[in-house]
């Protein structure tokens, strides 16, 4: 449950920063897809 709260806060902070592409990377990392992480 805390994870969801933290995720929501992070998304809000990213949105306030200027809707950076970090939100997409966060969502992709949640799915554990091979992105820029290198895994």
C-alpha cells in the first residue's frame, strides 16, 4: 500500500517538474522491461 502512495507522490513531483520523460521510464521500469537500465 505504501508503494502506491510513494508512486503517486513521485508521479506528482515529476508532473510538477515539467512532465519529464521520467514518468514513462518509471512506468516501464515497473514492468521490468529492458529499457535504458541495461538489464
